[in-house]
């Protein structure tokens, strides 16, 4: 499981760009985490989320956090590029939980003049950038169903008899047994005050 805390000590309610980079680096160093993230992203692609405004511009800030039945990731967008909530509705229709919130990203300033330098250091001052954060909790069963469909289509395209050479998968893309597992009811869905609600 990969879970990086994106809150800083100096700014307890804000995402830190260094923690985000560390999260991405940790994923690339873990074959299992990278595989999970690919299966997660495949669901977005198969459900055509990227045709909705701004969804293709989201950046991963935490996750994948793997639980028994669920995989959770959080993504960020600049405040003026909120992802279209219609895509969130589509995810909810497939059993996902979608939560929106306003947050702040802490990022070092590019040094262009002496005033940009943080006192007592050679680093740029920390600036706060308002962002949207969307947390998507996805059922493992959905990831598995779409993985199976992708696998079967690939076998068809290659002209391979999947019933002979590729028996039905007994494990999920995360490597865990999911035979006949039923996911519990999806967690609740929430949107910040003043933002469109994906459940409506």
C-alpha cells in the first residue's frame, strides 16, 4: 500500500509539492503500486471520463491507498480549472465514491529577485496556490471487471481462444483473490459548499 501524507508541519491543512513528488517517486519504485495505478486509470479511460472538461489535466497527489474492497486516489486541479462534476456522476453510477474539496498547494517560488529568497536559506519563499482536490474511491470489483474486458478484447484481437489459453482470472489486478467477492455499499459522496454536487 502506498499512502503519502500530503500535509506539511508548517501548513497542516495544505498539500506540499515535495510530498506529492515523493508519492510519485514511491509509486515508480513499486511494481505493484504502478500496476494498481494503471488498472485504476484504465477505469477512467473506459468510462470516457477524459471527454469531460479538465479531467485529463488532473495530477495525482496521494494514493493508491488499497483496502480490502476499495482503492482510493486523490487528484488536484488549479482553482480556476475545476473538473466537470458530470464525470463524477458517471463514476458514482459504477459504484465509486467521489468527494470534492477546496484546498491549498504550498509550492516554492521561482527565484527571480532577492525578495523571492526565503530568509535564512537559498530557497524560494513558499507560496500558497488554491486548488481543487477530488478523491475517488473505486471498487476493486470494477477494476477487475474492466481488466477482464480489456484482456478478453486483446485475446479476440490476437485471434487467441481465451477459453483455452487464458482461463478466467482468479485474482484482481491488485493480485488479491476476488472470486465472487461482493463490495460493500459505496462510501458517501460529498461536494464542497458552492460547488456543483456530483450526486445531483
